[in-house]
C-alpha cells in the first residue's frame, strides 16, 4: 500500500472518530505527563538531597499510575475498536487485505506514540514546575525554587519507553482482533435482535455473600494490626460483591418491575424499564468498574488528606518537649549506669547555647509479650514452641513500662500508687474491651487504675499496653521477666531506655540550641556512650516530608483515577448515544411525543450514572471504620480530624462526579439528535 494512501486512511479514520480519539489522546497525555513528573522527582537532585524518603514514596506512585494507565488506556482502546469494527469490515469487503488494515493500525499507533510522547513531556515539564512547588509547600520546604527543577532527560526517556510499550501492546491486541474479524457475521449482527437478559440467581447469591462478608470485615475491625491484616480481604470481597450484584440484582429487580403489569404498562414506565433492562445487560460490568474507581478515589484522597491535616496533632503528641536526648543503649561501650551522666553532660552543653526549662529524666522498658485470656505472658523460647502452639500476629502485644516517679515528673502529675497497683491504658480494642480491675504480668497480679490514652507515645505500632509501675525496680523486673529471642533462638534481654527531655525558654533559645546540634544528631561521649538528639522541629520536618509526600502521591493517583473515571463516563455516553440514535429516531417516526422520549432518555441516563456514585458512597461509609483504624499505623487517632478529611473528600467528589455527568451527558444528547 502506498505511503500516501496509508497516511490518508489513517488521518481520515482519526478525524472521523475525533469525538472518541481526542478524549483518548488527551487522557493518554495527561496520565503520561504525571508519569513524567514523578520520574523527574525521583531523579531530582534537590529532592534526593533534602528529602531522602520522598523518592521511595514516589516510586510507589509510578508503579500504581503505570498500572492504572495501562488499564484505562486499554479500556479506551477497546471502546474505540468496537466502534471501528464496521469500518474495518467495510474495508475488507472493498478489497483491502488484513496486512493493509494492520498497516493502518500500526501507523495510527506510531503517530500516537510520537505525538503523545512529545505532548506528554512538554505538558509534564510545564506542569511539573507547578507540582514541584506544590510538593515543597506540602512538606513545608519554602527554600525550593524553579531552578531546583531542571528538565530531566531520564524522565523523558522513561516516558517515551512507557508510552511506546503501551502503544505496542495496543497494536498487538488490535492485530489479534483483526485476524478474528468476520465481515459477513459482523454485518449480519447489525440487523439481529437482542435477547432479553436472564435472571442470575446464583450470581446474586455470590454477590450478597461477598458484599456482606466484606462489610462485616470492615465493621468488625478493632485496631491497627487487625486493619492491616484484613483491609485487603475486605476490598477484595467488596469488589467481587459489587460486580456480582450489579450484573444480577439490577436485572432481577427490573424484571420484577416488568412483571407488575399495572405498573409496567404505562407509557413512561414501559419505555424506561424495557430500555434499562438491555442497558444493564450491556453496561453492568463497566458500571461496577466505575463504582470501584469512585470508591478508590475517596479512600485514597480521604486518608491522605486526613494524614496531612492531622500532622500538627501528631507532632504535639510525638514530641512533648522541644528537645529529647536519647541514650543509645546498644552502642559500643554503652552501659545503663552511665546513661544519666551522659544525658546530663549533653543537656548542660546545649544549655550553654540557650536557656532551658522543664528538664525531666524518663526511663522506660519496651518488651514483647503474649496477650491471651486477659493476661500478659512472656514469649516462649522457639525450642519450646510446637506447631500446634504457633502464635497468630494478634496474640503479640507490646508493653511500655514506666516508673511512677518519671511519669509524674514528665506529665506534671502527683499520682500515688500502692505496691500492687498500676496505671494502665491502651488503644488496642480487644485488650481494652477485655480489661477489668486487675492485670496480670506473668505470675504477678496488679490492681488497675485506668488513665487516658493521650499519655501513650504515638511512635509505636501494634497492640500497645502502656503501664505505669510504682517503682523503677518493677520496671527492671519487667525486662528480665519478658525476654526477646534473636533469629538464632538465643535469649536477648532488652535494656532500660533512658531519655532526657526539656524545653527552650523561647524561640530564640530553641533556634540557638538546634544550631549547635551536629548534622548527624549524634553526640559521642567516649567511655560514657553515645547520645542522639531528637527535636520537635526535626520530628515535624520528618512528618511533613512523609505525610506531605503521601498526600502528593494521593493527589497524583487520585488524579489518574479521576481521569480514568471521566474517560469511562465519556465513552459510555458516546457508546450509549450511538446505540440509541437509531432507536429514538424510530420512536419519533412511530409518533411518540418528544416530551415522552426526552423523559425516557433522562430517566435511563440518570440511573445509569447515578448507580456508581450511590454505590461508591455506601462503600466509602462502610470502609470508614477500617480506614480510620488503618491510619493508626501512622499515629492518626483523632476521629474528628478523620471525619473532616474523609467527609470533605467524599462530599467534594460527589459534586465533581455530578458535574462530569452533566458535561458528558451533553455529548450523548448531541449524538442522538444528529
């Protein structure tokens, strides 16, 4: 085939189908420009030098967006090729061979790759400058400028390779479909009637069981560890339930309505129900996909926004003082007897740079225990454990033991305890629910005074029990009673953790003290051991880097999901429009009034696109509990903050979805009125 004819057929095909090609190409460019931005941030020297953890977070984003890009673009291509089947069949009837049509397909993908790569890199670099500043604002780094975001050749090459890989996969898929194309069958199918969909009771049963099971898992999740273990199970069950129920329950419900003769044989109901039956048969699967995507958008953006807006609370709870000095108990030459002297030396040295106040010495024990039957017991040695006694992750608990003297001094309290009493709190639901007036550690039982969970440090993950003992001797006894075991099975006793905390008298003193801290935050005291310094400022910076990076990642992934959802909505409207164009012309010819036709159209289109967002809202509400528990991994436990972040995303997304529905509906109306 001459190149000129090949070019002409390719361009004509694209122009003729511009209503579907342009959104497809636009979606490709937008998603790939986001890929360019993320790859450029991974390789950016400023990001690597100032925020070492960010590239790791962004790499996860590249993986997820690449996966989503392939899914969405293949979906769009599948729709376009369904629209072109008749065109290819006519080419075959007119005498073109498969190799000629395959050349047209190849040239289309070649143009898509070349133009798409250039456009994605251009848009990506322009948008990347804005996103780079946004990212640095999110992580509270105001020193970054546009000069710190140079053009990245590696990002450009990576984008070209990804787009090339996607277009090559599309070429292979379309070539395989072309080989299976039977023009005579395709032409005869256009005049064939469509059978009424069947009721699928077995699929309905599967859907009900899996959806109820998924909701049950989400609602009965009790704590952080439980959420981490079960969240993916719940997601899997809900996705299966969504697909199964939409493909079965919708048909069964409509057929029941059709069976009600008094209701069905009315002009509006007759047209709406009969039309919806066939629409749901063809569209139930894609509607379920849209519902799952919408739910994913809410969960992704809702949790990341909650993380970000709750950071100040996290900083306050994780850093109770401006400066914290930690004695490195496992460093060479370290000794518990030298800890207080080493900490005092560093405190006095830093005090020469700025006045301080509220000095407190804090000692604590952190041990692993087995929590069963309202009792904390030491872990058995590996040699003593049989297969029948294998422990589940939910059996493990971690005890933070603190002496009363240090607790009172640190928190400004004046609490007194009897020798057989302890203060106790936990954020672990199953321990909290089972707790009564007594608490047992190994063979010793204590009377319990409950205290607020706000006293617990937030930088621990898992089933944590915070216990205040009457004396330091009992804390040390805890260490010897509850040993750990290294990988070789040998016993390893934990050491007493000792820290000293204090505040600066004002901001000026705090800045002077922080300026005197070494870059690596380590003070080597020689024979006394090593002390590490942690400041409220560095804790805040680390949290903003991590949570700001996660929010940025959530925005990127959420944007890709929104693009995919809009793409599916748009193509669904176009598909519905072309399929209904002839049907509504026939309705006019047989004398149906325009107001009845318009009412039928509005009813069917509304329900087709209202169902996904209604399902997504229900899923999101049921998922809220397990998502809140999951956020406990990142020390988020303020329910008000979660409701604000999660609820605002849910509300805004519903409005945005309805806006896109109104916009894409106009495309449908234009097509059927042509």
